[in-house]
C-alpha cells in the first residue's frame, strides 16, 4: 500500500493535488465556523453554483485563465447575498436558492449551447464534482492557491477577535462601535475567494461540505470558539488528506471521497460528543 | 450638563411615525426605567440611543464626556447565541472590542478588565465554561459583564429579566441595583412596572401619551395611577 502511494507521490501532479487539498481544507474550515454560527451555511452552496455559472462563461469565452472572470463574479454575488440577508424583501434563504439554481441552470445552458469540447457531460461533471484524476492542476494553480491561502489565514488571524464579536452578537458589536458592515463585507469576499479556490479540487457541488462538516463536527466536541476553530481546521485537513490518499489508492474521485470521509468523521464526533456529555 | 439629552425626538421606520415630541434627560447616576405597551417603540428608542438607527427628527446630545461607543448594552438574547460554542471568558472579553480600534488583539489591561468584570458578576468559577451550558440567569450575568467591559459610565438594559424565573429575576434586579449604587447610570427597558417603581428613580412612559419624570411624580399623576391600576386589574383577572 505504502509503495503504491510512494510511487504516486513521484508524480508532480499528485503532490500538487495534496498541497492544494490541504490549503483548501484549511481555508474553508476557518470560515466554516463563522458561517455555520451566523446561519449562513447555504451561502457557500449558493456561491459555488454562481462560480459554476461563471466557469461556464469562462469556458464559452475560451479564456486561458478562468479565474479572471470567475473570481469577480463570485465576489460580487457574495457581497450581494450578504447584503440581502440583512434587509430584503426576498428573505435570505430564498434569495440564495434563487441565485444558486439560476446560476446552475444558466451555466449548464451556456455549456450546452456553446460547447466547444466533444465530451460535454464529462466537463460538466468535473466542474460539479471535481476532476476525477487531479491531473488538471498546474504549478501556477498551486502558486495561486498558496498565495490566496496565506492571505486568507492572515486576514482571519488579524481579525479573529472582530470576527468573533460580529458573529456572536452583531447588535452589541454595532452599538460598541465595531464596523459590522465592514467585517461582513470582508467575510463575504473571503468566502467567495475560498470557494473559487476550492472548485478545482472538490467541484462546485461539494464545496459547502468542506465549509460546513468540519465546523459542525468540531462543535460536537468543543466548547469555546477558539478550540472549535482549531479543531475544525485539524479535522478538515486530516479528512482532506485521508480522502485524497484513499482516492489515490482506490481510484475513486477526489471530491466525493473527501466529502465521504468528512461525513464519517461527523458521525464519529457526534457519537463521541454524546458520550462525553453523558 | 446632562449625560444624555433627548430633544423633540421623532422615531419610526418606513415613514411610519411611532413616537413624536419625545423629550427627556438622563443625569449622571440616574436610574431610568422605560415602560410602555408592546409596540410602543421602546426597542426603537433604545436602538436610536445606541446609534443603531437614525431618528426621523430631533436630536440626542451626549454630555458629561460620554462618547457614543461608551454605552454598555445588554441586548435581548438571540437564537444564534443560545447554542453558540464560546467560553464565558471569550464573550466577556469581546466587550473590550471597542477599545481596540484597529489593534487586532486584546492587551493585558483588557484581559484584566474582563477578569475583573467576570468576578464582579460572581462568575469566576464559570469563566472557562461554555456559554450555552449556563442557565438563563448566568447567561445574563455574562452579557452584563461584557457590557461592563464596554463602559464605566452607563448601561442600557433591554428587558434584562425576560424569561427568568422569579427568584433569578429578583437576583438580577439586585445585581443591577448594586451597579447603580457603584455610580453607573442605568437605563432599563422593562415590562415590569412594579420593579421599575421599586428600583428606578425616573420613569419614561411611552405610548399614545408620554410621561417623563421622577418615580414619585409618576405615581401621583393621573396617567401613572391609571396605568398602575390597569396593571393590577390585569393581574386580578
């Protein structure tokens, strides 16, 4: 088993995938805790669908670097979604559902009508569920991913206390002069960036799992914000690594394998949490 | 000069006026209780005092060196908070947020302030405990400790005893009263007119008619007597 793994590790694209996987897992779980607690879990899902639509546009336009179009569209949608969440005629969850389904349909339509490639369903499938072979990652992708991760982690650490205050009690934070709007905006942008970054690896349908599962699992076990955040990161990175190793050895698609490991870990944590509480 | 001076304030939202011509003042060391029926605009008034909402007209002037973000606020609990994984210490410390400004981390003085306020609320034994596992009364104490981290001068309490049982309610009122004795100005929104008359020294009654004055004046006014009589009537039925 280890020999097979070692053999695979000789290929650069496997190493790239492992690096990107760990970074994506790290960033998504950092934000996950806040999103789940703010009742924004579905924003990740909605945004990933928007990113899928944007990806379709990029594919149709035949752009060499699809990030140039996917990133701005997703960031703008994130800002709009968080804004409507606060004061809207259409309530937050409905707005997210509308945008996400709309973007999904629009994206598929675009790909279908203007498709240049011969195997359309394969393309769509890999955008939705992540590439099956991980060979699509290039060194540039790895670098972009690393830079983004460093920025996300730095932003999170620097604003950790503010993010906590805004998550726990927006009203109080606002009353004591913390720029709540500013931090919500910051969160929205960071979420969008992380989602676009994760798309290549796990695919747009699976990203919300990476955001939500580690956070919810950690909440079963730990009781302070800091320990929940740390535990969520550890769980997420471990699950991503385990998932990738399994997918290499068993030849399963990466995204769904990682999510599967996350689901298993969640049930483990839920059981453990119930035992501890007794 | 007064700590807070409210002149001709008009409150409401989306062009609907709830309160008009509201005038009152709060002096340093006062204990003001705001009473009124549901929907009379108590919470709107509180939000406006905190600067969360813009008034439709009139003005609020802060004096005695009180800055806008130096008001300690005890909000009503939200659904999000009830199962929030956070330790008592983390929550109380977040009350120091306003002092930080752009500084990302809390300094030693702020951490000490948080510990001091946890102790002041008698929660030292619970400092490492998880907020969601505390009782309602303990949670209120934690939020009060957080509010005290934000201010040394004035507390705004929004229905501080909502959902608490009678014994804990009485303890909470005593606790607030002891803070008042220490010199902190208190503004409290309450349904509980009896407690208001017991602890407060000024009453602001808002609704179709507005009354502002001392507790004694309120009890002697026709308006106050009518309201108290109605309250008693409600309880007898």
